[in-house]
C-alpha cells in the first residue's frame, strides 16, 4: 500500500466513528470563496484527489470536470457499483452532503473521510471545485486565483494560538 493510501486509511480510522454519528447539515456558510477552498482542498483532499486538467486517478478519482458531471463516470477509476448506479449529478447541495458523509448519499460508498464540519469550509471547497469544471455554465464568473482568502476567524486565531503554546 502506497503512502497516500496509508494516509487515507489512517484518516478514515481516526474519524470513522464521528462521521457515522454526525447528522447532515444542509447549510453552507454563504457564498464560497474559491481561493480559500483551494487551500482547504490541498489540506484535506489532495491526498486522494487531483483537481487539475490531466490529473491522474489515485486513491480517489481525479476531480477536474466533476462539478455538473454524473457521479461515478470519470474514466479509469473503479467506482463502487452503487455510486455508478446512483444517477447523481454533482451540484452544491449534493457535494455539501457528500463531503460530510458519503454513505448518506450512496450506501457503501468507497470514499471514507473526516467530515468537513464547518459550513463555510464546505462552501469554499465547493466553490473551488466549481472552478475546476468543463461543464458550461457551472463555473463562477471570477477565476479562483482572483479570490482572496478570508481573514482567519476569532475561533481560528484561538486554535492557532493554542497550538503554538
């Protein structure tokens, strides 16, 4: 098993219990910030997924063009039969649910992850994925590299201060 697969298994093992008990939050924290979403994607998702054109499948499928696409259809990735048969078309509402708890959408989904619990973080990741699309009309008006990341919240500053102590 490669290092990316080991990390993915470790993340799943650490957070599987909390992911099973958590309810799905239908709310997003407002308009997504694609610039901040790119940072979050690199931290949370890039271990398994590549978002850029020509990205290769890894532990998870490459995600360029996933927004607005039918689930389980990217070439060359061994999706679960349940996901391939789901008929889902990736949109903000479904992605919001998926990145919290994939099994809530597709029973026995192969993807296991630590849930993205903050509504604004989910909105930002979804905004970033929306910039990585080939679906006409799905991309936002402003490119991701022009979006400024939001200033850290008071809660984030406290966590950073506590971590440094």
